[in-house]
DNA sequence: GTGCTGATGAGATTGCATTTGCAATAGCAT
DNA sequence: ATGCTATTGCAAATGCAATCTCATCAGCAC
């Protein structure tokens, strides 16, 4: 049966502490703060497992590659900041239902925005 | 200087004859109908060149990888049919401006829909 | 037609994300 | 504490898209 390991716990903890979807390198770096010997292969193995059991969801981002996020999130989309490189989850859906195409049946959709996040927009002095 | 070659002409012809964005394999297969010896490396070289001169645009699709389309198209998004595997260009923008996030500056956006295209939706008998 | 050189074809090569093999380690039921 | 075996770390191996090498071919100016 499946065992509880400090490595897997660390990976889950990283997600619990993060408000952002994460790339493999993010997970590895933050996980190593908890378990310094944490290995890349171990992260891949656990991500795969966590996706299989439905705890994580895997998303293919067009410019960032594979990203991971908690599977229990409400419907949302992703914003990538071109300045600080963070990924944000945008609650709700910016898809305009009225504009969905005639004759097509939409089963899934992905929306990726990019630009500047509030933290990177210079506030006026 | 740059020469006119049957290979490059064939690749451009494939795009002129297509209403869909194309993957490398599509371009290669359709191009070989015009120039049977057409080589994968040649296609890559010409795609790169056509993107550089602004004749083609390159798009990263989250599930299909790199796709190419004419650069002179109006703003649009992409629909991937899960049944016939074709990619469609959807005129207009289904992005709901009212729902764009507070405090974020959106510089680019990509919307990918998938589902069933009209040709794959069974018509009632 | 000739010569220069940009372009091609074929295969080898790279770069990168992800996976795998295996010996060593560590959960956990007993 | 002991034994079974899932899990880990490490390095090597994969898979794949994209790129490069280089000998040969083919535009095109002359």
C-alpha cells in the first residue's frame, strides 16, 4: 500500500503554502527548503501519483510548459506575469458564452493571459 | 540573396490552400503532395524564415504543440476537434473584457477551445 | 552556358523534459 | 525489534522536437 513519506508530505506542503500554480523547478526548489535531499525524479514520481489520485491537476501552459495546481480549485484561468514570471490563478471565467462558435460543441477550454501583475505595475509616487 | 525554391513555394501553397492552422506533420504531408522529396529539415528552415519575414505566425498550442498559421489573419482563437483532430480558427474574440482581472495589465492572451466540430457532430437522420 | 552561392536532403546531433533501473533507505504492520 | 516492500536518490536512459553538418543540387546574375 501507499506509504507516507517526508518527501511527498513536503511536496504537498509546498502546494498548501502556495497561492500559485507551480512548475517543476518551483516545486523542487521550495520542496528542498523542507527536505534538502529532495530529488527531481522523486518530485516527478510524486506529482504523477498526486495527479492520479486527483489531488493535483496538470496543465499545459503554452509558454511555460507543464504546470501543476491543486485539483480542488474552482474553475479559473491563468495569468503569467511577464515581469516577475509568476503564474496567477484568476477566479471565474473570462469566456464570453455568447461568442462561442455556432455549430461547435465546446468540451474544454483553456485561457492564458499574460502581462503585468499588480505587484509589477509601478505605483505612482 | 534569397532565392525562390519549389520547396518554399510548396509550403506557402499549402498554407494558401488551407483554412486551418497546421502542425509540422501536416505541412510536411501536404507539401509532399507537391514536392515528394520535401524534407523535414527544409520545412523547419522555411517555417522559421516565413515567420521571420512575417508571413507566418507561430502559436504554441497546449495540447498540440507548435502550430503555424498565416500572419495576416484578424484576431482570432483556436478550436481543436477531439474527434477529427483538425484545428479551426474562430473569428473574433470570446474574451469577456468585463471579466478581466482587477489590477492586472493584460498584454497578450491565448484561448484554446476543444470539443467537436460541426462536421463531427452527428446530424439527426 | 558558366560560376557563384543559397538551399536542399539525409542523417546525425542537440537540448530538454521526463522516465527508468537499481541499490540503498525508510514506512509500517507484525 | 524485524521483515516486507514501497520509496528514494542517483545516474543513465528515453522520447521527441528542433537544429546542425555537409555533400550535392539548383536559382539566378552574368
